């Protein structure tokens, strides 16, 4: 690369020098045609080398540009490939997450339905137990009422029996005391 730069520089300097000498010769020494032709040929050859060096430099620059463009295309392809893979991976992950969410939603609905069924069952059991307790309370209240009525009846009959016994005792005592006035007075005195 250093040699090519040097060639371009020498060609440019040589071309300028040959043109200047050619112009000098044409203006100051027009009679020396051979020398003017020689320097014209030198300028022409130098123009060829200068144009050749410039074309090579342009080719070199375009080659570098093509290499850089090729590298950029490769990098872009790599980035595109990585982006595609990432997009594919993200899409798969998103689909997997959506499936999991749908499964969780279905599971949640199933569990809610089971919970509702269990709550219904518990409510039925509570109602049944409450009815049983109410029935037991009513039955025990009825039994207590019957026992109270029976106790009341027993108390009434006991009271009647007690009254009858007391009346008999009273009659017996009356007959006993009526027949024996002294004994009655003694008992009354006591």
C-alpha cells in the first residue's frame, strides 16, 4: 500500500513537472521541437501512469468499500438470524406461557366449580343438622311438656291421695277424740 501511494505521488509530481517543462519549452524555445515532443511524450506517459495509479487507488478504495459492505451484510445477516432465533424462541416461550395460563384458568374454573359444589354440600349438611337439632329440640320440648303434664298429673293425684289420707286421718282422729274427750284435750294441749 505504501508503494502504491509513492507511485501515485511520483506520477503526480512527474506529470506536473513534465507539463510545466513542456509549457516552458513551448513558450520560450519553440524551435526545439524534438525536445518539446520528448517532454510531450513524457507528459503523456506520465499521464498514463497517473491515471493508472488513480484507477488503482479507486479500485482499492472500492474493494475496501466492498469488503466493508460484505462485512456489513454478513453482520446484518447474523443479526437477522439471531433476531429470528430470538423471535422464534420468544414466540415459543409466549405460546408456552399462554398454554400454561389457559391450563391454570381451566384448573381455576374446575377448582371453583368444586368449591361451589363443596359449599352446596356443606350448606345441605348444615341445613340437615339444623333440622335434626330443631326436631330434637321440638321432640325434647314435647317430651318435657308431656313429662310436666305427667308430673302435674302425678302431683295432682299425689295431692288428692295426700288430701284423702289426711281426711281419713282427720276422721279417725275425730272419731277417736270424739269418743274420748280427755284424749282429745290432751292432744290439743300438746
